[in-house]
C-alpha cells in the first residue's frame, strides 16, 4: 500500500519542499508554502509488455484548417484568432471585479444562439448569475446554468455525445477532485482539475473557457504549468477608474499571441470598441504641455494613445518617479539619455508619466513619444497638436527605426493628424500616408530639442 508523505508546496510557483519555511527559495514569495499529502510509490520500469509502434508522417502535407465557432463579438473573436476552435481550452485571467464573468456570460449568450452552451459557476449561485444576466438583458438566452465544484460531477455532465459544445468554468480555483486531500485552489487541485476538464474537452470536442484568479503581481494564480496545459491564455486588463477594458492574448496556438481587444464597460455590460484610437483620444485637448500622441501597434492593429508627463521640482532629496501604463525601468533609461546625451537637466525633478485610457504600452517604439512629453513638460512648450510620435531610443541617443511604420502612418492620417515625428528610415521607400503627413525625421534625440525652443524654427527634415 502506498505510504502518504507530507510535502510543502508553494502556491505561487509549485515548488515543493520536505519541510515548511517562511520563504519559497524558487520564487522568493513569503508565506506561500501549504502542507499537502502526496502518495508515494516505488518507481516502476516499462516492464516486459511492448509498447505500440508510433506512425511517423512527413513534415510536408496538407492539413485542414481548424473550424471555428464565432461568437459575433468581433473584439473577442479577434483575440482568439478568428473564433473559438472545437476541442480547445482557453484560460482567462484578470483582477477581481474587472469583468471576466460579465464578458464570458455575454460570449456564452451569443454562442448559445447556435449551439448548446453550459455556464458552470463555482463562486456564485444560480440566482446570482441570473441577476447578472437580467442586468445585461440576456435572460432569454438559452444558456444552461449550474453551480457546482466537484469535478467528478462536472465531467459526468459533459462527457456524453449530446452534451454541451461550449462550457465555461468559473473559476478553476474553486473546483476540486474528491480523491485529493488538499483544499481547492492549491497547486495539486488546480493542476489535477484542469487536466481532467481538458481531457474531456479534447475527447468530446468541447470548447472549454476557464476563468483563473490572478496574484498580486497580475499573474494567474497557481503553477505556470496551468498556462502550458491550455491552448490559449488571455488576460483581461483595465483600471478601476477607467471604463476601458483590454483583452490581451499572451499565448494562442490557433492565432497571433499579441492581439488585443478593446471593450468599454457600461451599465449594460461590455461594449466592443471597433476604433480604439478614436476612443483613447476622445478627451484629448490640444496645446497642453507634457502630452504627446504615440502611434503604437498592438498585435496586428495600430492604436493611437496619449502619453502624459509631468515634470515638477522635487522638494525631497530623492525625486519621485511614478509610472502608469509603461515600464518604469524604460522611463529611467529615457531620463538618463536625455541628461547624459542631450544635456537636459531633468534628473533632480519629480517625474510622473501616464498612458491615458488605461492601456499598458510595452513596445520600445514609445520611447520617442515619452521623451517628447517629458521635454514638453520641462520647457513649457507643447508638442504640435497635429503631430504623432514614435521611435525607439538607444543608449547613445540615436533614434532607431521601428517595424510596421506604414500602418502607424495610415492610422494617423485617418484620424486627421498632419505631421509625424519619426526615426529616419534606413532606406527611402514609399508608404501609406506619405502624401498627406508631413514627416519630421530624427536621427538623434538632440534633433527633438529645437521643437521646444521658441527662438528657433523646428527642424524640417525628410519630405514635407
């Protein structure tokens, strides 16, 4: 008979230890080790029974494209790669109250018009889900509801030929397998429950949508192996003070892994935003110092957002650095380049930087827009109201070209901008928006400074 052994497993990274300690040596988190019972068994070899020979095929060949099920919510279908694939498993994470359950209920209600869908909640009772559906105007949607946490019962309800084709599990941290002694939400339970649900989804061709909690660092709670088990990982992001919500794909086996979908939270639920640039710039005011419009790329879509900066004298010995929506280490690099390579005395001031609208910008192409907003706030001269800015800044101060320039220019021209501050291209080539946008090409960050000096005209380089 197998002997039960006690192990202490970190609930953040999944590392196990023979005894308890206050800190996990693998991930550095404190007070995350939980005692779990592990059944030990002697390792066994393959034995004398031969295995089945695997049939190999050539790398070349024609494979059918996986059929997709459309929810007709374009922003959601875009992030999923064009729709949901039968037999796939999607993991959706986000902060509490950000709108994960609202989004999935709206998606399920749309899918239920064409196929059988089940919404299984482990956190809320059926009446609570019905109240949300009534608020969203979805009471007549043919969605099958259930409140359950036992995976054995859930699998028995899904694993038959005429079962649901789409199933929502809200959330994986509340599910448990009764053969394990650990509590729901622990590493062992999350890993085992996800494996059982994914197994029945693959066998029956069910599209499985799993909701996952996130930690204080914004990562999906539980072991990272959970993200490896599923086909798609989506993060639902947004600030509580903003009505915008961003659905971002970080892993997708059936489509691009860097696509985003934009939604607006309203009284009637989430409303998809087909033109995010126009919405992010709706409250923008011209001739305001410390602001610059950045032409970015999110996945395959160009997005224009406003970068806001405030540079103020610091009353403290150590100046403050506050960043919202951008990388703080990237801001420190831009400040260092401005001071060391351009002679801009900015290091002794408090610096506050924010990306308006709640969008998190990750691409280095925002360096030049951030630098323009900082210099504008420091000098008191606004960035031209009809200009968009993009470009990467190197440590020597050079402004480097970025990818997908034509798409950025086309989006800027569509929204009525007249000029663009951009890196000098490596070679001359035609592009979208070249006939309508005045291009101010910058080789070095020093070329940006004359724009904020009233006694000298701005540089006019490139094609006007």
